C-alpha cells in the first residue's frame, strides 16, 4: 500500500476501528477495559497529520485515566500506520482464534 486509496476514516473502519474525531481519533475495544487507539496530531515540520498507535487499559478505580499504555508506533504517516495496523490486526485475530480453538478443544475433550 503506497498511497491511501480511500480516506483514513474509511480505511480505519475497514480494519474494525470506530471513528471518534474524523482524521484524528480512532478506537477499537479488544477487552473489557482495553482499547487500541490511533491518535493523529499536526506536528511542526510535517505537512501531514502524524499518527500514534497504542494500547490503553482503563480501570474503573482510575476515574477514566489509563492505568497502562503500550505504544506501538509514534509519529508515523497515515500510510505507515495503516500498513502496521493491517499486519497487527491479522496477528491479533490469528492469536485470538488459537486461544478460542484451545478452549473448545478442552471443553469437548476433558
């Protein structure tokens, strides 16, 4: 993927993210308290919006503030973020499927 074929909003929707603020904030809930987040910002020295991709865990005792953050990519172009997201989501879905398959195996064969 060398250039964006569609807008970043539609590309993010196709990967399963919810558009919070168009072109700037995208989220995907992957657990009860865990979200994948892509945030955009205009950074001096760059002509385009730069994006940061991270995983945040929010616990109820922290009053809406994240208790843990893991940054995967920082200050990347839209093309690079989307390229990384496609591979990340593929690996994430494969590992989730393996965990689910193991659970089914255990249930049917005690």
